[in-house]
C-alpha cells in the first residue's frame, strides 16, 4: 500500500514509512501478549511510533506464568519532570541503576526451565538480557523481533512518523497496549507448566506460548478468534 496521508479534525497526519500492505495499527510492547501476537500473525502491521508514553500499560511490562500463577515483569524507566512528565514513547529511557535484566532472565529461567521448548529458544533470547538497553521502544522492538524469529515470520517494518487519533484506512488496535482489557475472545487452552496447579491463565506473554508449544505456536496464533479487534 502506498503511504497513507489523511487530515483529521485535529489536523494530524498519519504516514507509514514503508509501502507494505498495512492494515492494522499496533503499539510495540514488551514481549507482547497472545492477543497482540494473534493480531500480528493474522494481519499486516504498522507500528505506532509517534504517540506519548502512558504509565500502567504493556509498554514496559508483560505477564508470564510461574509456580505462583500470573507474574509481572516490569522494566524500570527514567521519569521526567515538567508537562506532568509527558514525553514521546520513542524518547523514554530505561533505568539501568539496578540489574533488572538479570532479574527478568533468571525469573524466566525459573518459570520455564521445565517447559518443553525453553532450551530450544534459550540461545535466541539470552542476548536480550546481556547488553544494557537505552530506549524502551527500541528494546521492545528487539523483543518482538526475537519472537518473530522464533516463530519464523518476518518482523513488520511499517512505522508511523506522526500521530493520528483515528486512521481511517487502518484497523486501530492500539487499545491492546492497555493492561485492563475486557476481551470478548476466549483464547484456546494449551498446556502450561503450572496449569494443573493454577488452571489455564490466558493472554500472558507470547513467550509462555512459545516455551510450551514450540513449533505449534504460530498455528495457534493464526487460529485464534480476533473478533476483539472489531471494537
């Protein structure tokens, strides 16, 4: 698709940076959840790169399953003053004063070392936690790129360069970045490491699906009902 240029009532223009056949707009998040990756697996994606950062979203956190149930992994960020702390998502810096990467990696190892496919993907994931990261958005795209590699699908390249409140030629799925969602879709169950203890925990990070289902993960994502996108 050629670049989309549309003026809205707020006089904002939306222009993807590539000529891909884009039909859905998503925020890059930290190891995205199954709802987001189901959307990615079933649609051509454009990444929202021009919005403001918002707290309490999946921008800097994801959920996994461990022996205690649903567990959060949160990336610390540097807070800025003035304008109520408002800043562009692409400008948000990661706070590296403590070893959060080592903590996240050890947590993943502990939670999934007995899963069928953790060792199969371990070497692809480990480098993400070995080098200090600077910008949150850049790092999130790296996590998505690694999962795409594990799934053997291409990383979507189209990106926005200006924010648009309502792009009319794209399915706007940016709401998936919000933590509190009432998705109407019921995701198919798959075997989770601690499923017998806690029951099935839906819509956690796609890492959980990958470690438990391995090469079947992509088929699972393509088969999920994504009616929740039609809001």
